[in-house]
C-alpha cells in the first residue's frame, strides 16, 4: 500500500474514508515485519483517522 496523504483524503467522502481505513488496517495486519507496507500502513491509518476526526469537528 502506498502512503495515503492528507491531500488525497480531502477529495474523499466519509464512506470512501472508512473504506480506505479498513484497507489500511488489513494491509497492516497482513504485512511482513520489515516491509514497506508495515511502514506506510500506520502512517496512512493515522492520516485517515485525523481526516475523519477533523470532519466530525467541523459542521
């Protein structure tokens, strides 16, 4: 999985954000210890969670 940036997330709706979050969690769970997926997935998860939270705070 490539790193999902905040810029990319700005164009996504809530359903797409949750789908990406699920995909990133699954990628993290199935990745090998020293793989690039293991490095990118947690950062992507954090970016997605931050975007979801920021949308929940703003009307």
